[in-house]
């Protein structure tokens, strides 16, 4: 009985295993494609991200857009740059400059008589709370 049952079970095991492998491949194919074509993650270990030809450009694009296109950070940098470009000298001139965002009349060397605001505009268009 065993000599007839063993080859039959062996062949059945091979057929069931191959069929389940093919079914598993087709079930997992959409998941593998979605996971493989994601560019916001890499399969490479830490330190080798530069070799991933899809992750590294994506990361550069995200960092570039964060550094150049973030309006909040651009406004803060413009204000900090304007404050550093025109430090308060003390006395009545600094009090007049703080009370009027355009600066004192005629004493500033920039065109428009004041600090530059967001986007390179000059004059009284600064962001004041």
C-alpha cells in the first residue's frame, strides 16, 4: 500500500506546492509593484542611500523645495536678514526706525528708504505684527 501511496502523495504535494506558489505570486504581485515603485523609501541599508537612483533624487527634491519654496522659512529668513543688515544704532534713530517700518527718511542707503521685505520688495511693505 505504501509503495503506491508514497509516489501519489509526492506528486500531489508537488502539484499543490507549485500551484500555491503561482497563486501566491499573483496575489503578491500588486503589493510588490506598489512597494517597489515607491520613491519615498529605499531598500538599501543606511549610508548607501546615494546609490538608490530613485530615492536620492526624491530626497534632493524634497530638501530643495523645503529650503527654497517654504514661505514661512523664506519670510523668517528675509526678516532676520533685514534685521542683521540694519542693526539698531541706539538713540532716537532706532526709536524712529522701530516705530515706522519704512525706516528713517533719507538716512538709509537702500532704495525706498527701508528694509527689504519678502520677495525683494522694499519700502513699507514689511511684515509687521
